[in-house]
């Protein structure tokens, strides 16, 4: 059974993409989700003293025009425990890096699909592993 206390942020400029990711999380039993459309909203919700989010799922296109290193922003922000960073416009290989705080960052070359989201959640919420494994066979 998934940990229903986990909090998620989905940040993508495309409404349909945010909605798709939110529905996948719902299928896996997660409902504490805040969909955001801009990096300004991410910054506002992840200011010190606010709520800690267990997973930020963010499209790099939200910071392209800024001088922001998204990976460092996520690593250095105590309100973000884990981040799944993707870029649908870039055809790079996926890389996994872990910071000293053991915060997981999974850069993807496209928006997360059900399988990549499940893999991320297996590391974040081990109880979800069995459920995700069963559901991935259906997709």
C-alpha cells in the first residue's frame, strides 16, 4: 500500500502533461499533489519554513530562460526531498545522480512515463514497489 502522506509537486508549462503525470500518480494511490505551471510557483511553494515535498517532478523548459541550475536548486533546497527532472526537447541518455543528502535526482530525456515514474517511486516509497510492479504489467 502506498504511503498516502507523501507530497508531490508537478511543474510543467503544459496542462496536459501535468494532468497525465497526476493521473499516473493517482493510479498508484498518491493524491497529495500540487500541479504547477511555472518555476515561480515552485519557488513560492518551496521557500524555507514551508511544507516539505517528497518529490518534485519538473520539466527543465520552465527554467531555460533563467540562469538557474535546476539540479543544484533541487539539491540545495531543504523543502525538496527528491526530484525527477525531465526535458522533452532534449535527446540525452538518462543519468541518475545522488547528492550528499541522499536526494534522488532522475534526469530524463522525455516526460516520465508510467514505468519511469514507478521506478522513481520504488526508491521513494518501497511499499509502492509491489503495487507498481502489478500495474506496470497492465500498461
